[in-house]
C-alpha cells in the first residue's frame, strides 16, 4: 500500500508527499492534528491538513522568526510567544542567555502534548526553567497588558480556524500596549504568491500600519509552505531592523545557525517589486 | 474529465496542477515539449515533463537572469544566450538600448517554434533586429571564441538530457575565453534544497571556481520550480556583482520590473548558511 499526504495550495494546485508511517492522529477542540514519518522531510506535523513543521526545514522558519528580532535588539529579556505549539520558536529563544523569561501562550494543549511526545526536535526546550506555558487564548492573554514584553512573536497558523483572531486590529493594538518602549512584534505574515495568502498578508500589513510607527516585512525560503515564498512582519515602537541591527553583538554570541546570518538578515528585507506593490497598494 | 499535470520533485514528493486545456504536445530530436493552459499559472510550457516557463511567474526568472548582470555592467553591448528557447531572456535583454547584438543559441528549434506560436509572453522580442538565432549546440558554438561577448547567459534546463554538456569544465572554459575583459557569465545553478539539484549546484560551483577569479551565487523565489528556492551563478573575470553594482545608472534607465530592484540585487547574494556551507564544502 502507498499512502500520500496531499495539500491543496489552491483549488487547482496540490502538493503531495509519500508517507512512510502514521504516528499520531487526533482531533482537539480546535483542530485536527496529524504526525507522520516521511523519507524526504522526516517527521511531519500537520494541523487541519496543512503542513506546520517538519524535520528537514523547520530550522528555516525558526531561525527567521527568532534571530531577526534578537539581532536587532540583543537586550531583549522578556518574550511572549503566541502559538508556536511545536516548541521550535521557544527552542531558538532559549539559546540566548540574556533572555530571562519566555511566556508561551498556546490555545491548543493537545498540540503541545503531541509535540513533547513525538517532535523532540522542536519541543526539546519547553522544559527550560525560563519558559512558562499557558494553555490559553492569546487574544485574551494580551488584553490589558502594559509595558510587559520586549518581544512578542505571533507564531500562528493561517487566519482560518484558531489563528483567525491573531490577525485583527484589536489583537495588534493589545500587543502594541503589551510591549516595552523598545518592543518588537514579529508576526507570521503569510505569502505574496497565491491570491488567498496575499490577501491575508495585505490585511495584516494594513492593520499593523495603523498601530505601529515602524512596519517592515522580511522574506524567507520555506520550501514546504505553499509557493515557498513566505514573510514575517517586523513591527516596532521605534527600532529599525536594518539600522539598529547589531551585527557585531550578534556574531559575538557565537550561535551556530543553519539558515540565519547577519548578512542574510539585511538581504531578507529586500523585497521584490511585486511584493512591495501589493503591500503598499 | 479532470486532467492534472504532475511533476515529481523527488521520488516521494510530487506537485500537480490542474490542466484546463492541452495546447501542444510533440517530441523533438531532443525532448518532449508540452504546452497547456491552467487556471493558476496561465499558459505553461514543460520540457520532458518538467516545468520550464509559465505566464504567472516567468517574470521572476527572467528578471533575475538578466538585470543582475546588466546592473553590474550597464556597458554590456554584445550578449550570448545559450538555451533560453522560450525567448524570455532575450525579451528582457532587448529592453536595454545600449545592447547592440544578442546571439541566441538554442539546440532545439522546435522549442523556439512552439514558443513563437504559443508563448507570445516570452517570445515576443525574438524578432528584434539585434537578435540572431542559431539552432546549434551551444557547446560547439562557444568553442574557439575569443574576447567576443560582454555577457554570456546560460539559460539551460537541468544537467540531464540536452542541458548536460552545459555544466562541464570544458564548456565553462570556452565561455571564459569567449568573454571580454569585463565579461560576466550567468548560469542556471539549480537549487540547494533537494539532494539531486544540490549536487548539481555544487558540481557547477566547483567547476566554475577553477576557471573564474570571481564566483558568486544569488538566489530568487521561483514558486513553480522544485522547492521554490533557486540559484543563478555570477562568474566574471573581475567585476563584482555587489561592489560594481551601479544602482544609480540602472535606476536612471527607468525600466519597470515586477521582481528585480537594485536593493533586492544586493539582498539576493546574501545566502543562508546551509547554502554557503554546501557551496564551500
């Protein structure tokens, strides 16, 4: 028997990978969770049938969501991660000795439990003593917070299902208020290539633009997400991801990374014209 | 009836797009040629069952193969294109008034004929009076040439089938000799992500390194090629794609481009660590 996992990138475009073995499948209150082994990508986790994380290229996503803000402000001490149930974002954050507290708010406890049990490659630092896990709705969690975090990372799914409220003006406003003076918000900003994700990218960008004085967008090559061309948003109260990048300080840390480096950091903000035009339209 | 075009990116990874209508299919002496219409990508051409060009994102490939060398040396007058049967590379080159001669050497006349008949979006400048079409083997064409071209662009398929000889030390050496003092060689340098293309990328890089004093590699997001993360090689007798980039001169030309800009030009050379490590291994 052959088993293939298939993901529709649009109604007329699909991507399939051969499954060696199903490891786990269950339905939480929020979504369907599947974990399976593959030849090409090692162990994979999908949520509601969409690729979330895999052993082969998870390093790309997690390098880019964490090291870009950390190299811009190496003084970050208090971090809030919203979503990120596989633990990969927390894993990269724990490499910084200067970080004192990491609060991770994931709405779906079953995702975290499955990751702890089956995805050691991302979840292996969730037990770090600086990490506090909250199984709560991130939207509620940030309400009313003031001057609390130096960095907020919205490591969310697409704005469909449980991720939807993490793409709203109200949520972004609460994040702004929860940030300190040098605060940075990083958010999963979708992809410019296919129509649906491009629309969500634009909506997120427009909302952030009404709240934050500094709005930047950076790209990375993520082969297992639709189109492979994905974006993160960098929004801040004043720090500029290029002008304030402290290359020397970051390189002095001696962190070994498979994707990120401080040259690529700058290069990632150099967007194609069609992406800039979509964002600024 | 539903018809889907499927391309295997590896033995266990495949990508499929729904076909609206088959437009053309034939076998030349060199390869199978298919042209068909799709909802998402418009008109598509595949060679031996591999995506070559489509209406939606051909601009990315052609912007990056042409404008990077042209912005590095805006004085280019004589250009040789090897391969590039769809005509898209020539189309971008003809936008430069300063270019006096474009020789295009494509081994497969049937590809060019099909492109002229069915792919107007790439082939529409092949009739420019500065363009000379040669239906010959590019490997033979460059033998014995000295000091002839300011720019050689190897717009080839993968190094399997007719493209194979375009990835050899002998061919690269002949290109070196055919270039003028400020000459630049751009070559399709495969992708770092999947094992097979990564191996070809590395082989091409190693061979070029034994011949050219300046060897650089730049990346672009090409969603319809396997992994979406693709590379071009920039090799030269002395010009450096970053230090010699003439942003002001290029921007003064006023060319409207959908992907390329002179900031992205620099950013494209900032490679992820894993790619640099593969190249330098």
